[in-house]
C-alpha cells in the first residue's frame, strides 16, 4: 500500500489544499481569507504556499487593487490531482481489507 503524500500530509498544507479544493477550477482565494481559514500567521502561510508552489500544486498571483497589494492563490490541475490521490490513499488506509484467514 502506498503511503499518503508527505508534502500534503503536513497539517497546514493539508488545510490549504482542502480549502482550495473546495473552489472551482481556476478560482482564486485571497491570502487574507486563506490565512483565516487555516488559522496561521502570514509568514507561516507564506512559507507553506512557497513549498506548494514549488511542487506546482498551487499558483500564486500578486497584483494591486488601486494602491493596495493583493495576493491570491489557486489550486493547479496537478495540485487538484495530487489532492484527490491523497484522499484516495487515506480512504484505502481506512477501508477494512478482506483478509482470508
């Protein structure tokens, strides 16, 4: 049996991936809302997003609304697939196997 994806398995990254997975494809969530959902600091969230971006699981977009900076995040197709596989692996672990005795 394959073990769950260690990159996603970390608690904060798991919350990030789960939150973004609830959005439709190519929908963006702003950094402040995501920080509130995962209940962490700006620096901690930024570090975890950097890890997920490095794995091509999330895409980060920085722009301005007027003169105010805005950071938004979305799940990539690869990130959505990796999260789906992670959930499937957890289900496999939790589902009783038929063992012949």
